[in-house]
C-alpha cells in the first residue's frame, strides 16, 4: 500500500508528536511504500505573517525525523515546497471543487473559531436562533424534502452572519472586548488559503496516488473530501486517481506538564531536544492532584499527568500498579513520584537525544537527504502530472 502523510514545521518535536504521529510512521515505513513530507506551504495558512522562523523550524523537524527513526532508505522524506507540482495539481483541483464542499467542511469552521475563541459565541447564536428558524421553515410555501439538513444550513448561515456582524460593529462592542479578539484577527484568517487548504491537502495525497493516509478522527472530513475530489476528477476526465482510505490508529494521549494537551503554544511540552536538566525541571513543576497537598494525603492517579507518564514510560507493570496503590493510600508523595518518573522518562529519551546529537553534527548531510528525497518525490509527481495534463487535454 502507498501511504502519504505530512507534518507542519512548527519546530522541535515533543512527546506528543512522537506518540501521535511519528511512532506510527516508523511502523508503516517497514511494511509499505511511504511518502512523508514537511508541509511548509500548509504552515502559511495560519502563519503567513510569521515566516522568519520557517527555515529553522524545517531544519529542526528534519533532524528530529531522522533521530526518531524515519529512514530515507525505506521511503520518501521530502519538503512540500520543493515539489512544485503540488501547487499545479492544487490549482487544477480548485477549478473543479465546489465552494460549498469547503464551507461545509466541519474542520474549517472549527479551526477558525478555535483560533479566535468563537465557538461558545457561535453556539449561543445557534441556540437562540433555532426556534425562530423552525418557525420560519413552517411558513415556507414550498415542500421541504430534508427538514433537518435545511435547518442546520440556515442555522450555520445565520450564525456566521451574526459573527461577521459582531466584527463589523453591528452588535454590541462589549462582547468583542470580552473575547479579546480584534477585527484584524478575524479577517486575517478569512483567506482563500485557509478556506482552500483541504484542496491542497488533497493534491498532496493524490499526486502520489496515495492509498492510505494515517490520520486522527478529527481529520476524517479531509480524507472524505479528498475522496470526493478524486471521484469528481475521475468522472470528468477518466480514471487517474485512487480513492484513499484513512488509516486510523489508536494513540495514547500525552498530557503536557500542566495537564492540558501537549503543545508548544501552551509552553507545556517536553522536547526530544531537551537536556536532562530541562526534563527534570519540567517534570518537577508538573501539575498533580490538587487535593493531595501533603505526602500522606490519598491521591487520585487517574487525574494526574505524572501517573500518565508512569503508564507510558515505566516499563515494569508491577511497579506501575504499586505506584498507583501507594498514591491512593497516601504512602507515596508527589515529589518522590516525580523523581521516579524522571528516571523512566530519561531511559526513554536518552537514546533519541544521543541520536539527535549525532544527526546534528552533519547538517549538510541532513539537508542532502531531504534534497534527494524531494527530487525522488518530484520524479514521481511529474509522472502523475503527465497523466493529469493528458486527461484534461492540457498538453
């Protein structure tokens, strides 16, 4: 099976990247033909104003990929923008992709509203409008074939209208002040690139005739859109593209040091580039059970990020079970528990850290690996584009 996936270059990789993505990729490359790319164009969909760190972030991702076990001899490792044919196929796909497919894509609005902290406001608008919309629909002098779908469409459109009115100053300004979001923030994400990035994603996958795409559940709508675009192209011009399938894998949730999802933007991540001293400092500062104030207080390991780390990194299952029992019984203090997890975490991290240090010694070789990978990927993409141009009578 041909597997295709990419990762935005946000800098050094952390534990969440490994368990959420990289570990699965390493397994896939052993059994399948794999195309893994650094998605630098996708990074511009939300960070097009902040490109000063882009090349450095790309370099850090390249180093970490090699250190964590991705093998250029087993598959294609490359940089998206080095294969210009992605952009050409994206352009051609944009000609045949209905705008409504993008606007109805649930992750588009979710991403935009999450970036701007608008989810709660949108839900309030929808909740307040539902009865009005139903009353209006009962007054329509036409037969409604799909009442539920039309209702949802009207609620979506009206909610979007109220959000836009809020930023245009047509609703009370106090709400906007509470959100701490400016009109500029709203329109900075209102770009074609942000709306159309699933089309570029479809081009990324289909240009290599990808058959499987490893994703989380939140990315399933994008894979379905890719399948729709492939079907539409094939119906219009003849069979060129396969319809890729999502490869869903269960991945453990790795909490950050504050208990939230591990993220660089939250400043709660443990990176593979961290020194032992940095790891110790971060772990000793981790949030634990707020009710366990003293060593003898009974704890609740099920809500403690430190115990989650024991489950992930302490290899002795009996020891993990004993840690849980002692915590619940008030026999184990948080400081001692953290010191134990530091040792387990270091046993996991140190081989990768050593490998990372080795990779960094020859950055020219690292760049050559990805340059060569990009050339190999481009040769594959060129063949696909020859088929596409022929099918579309563009040659």
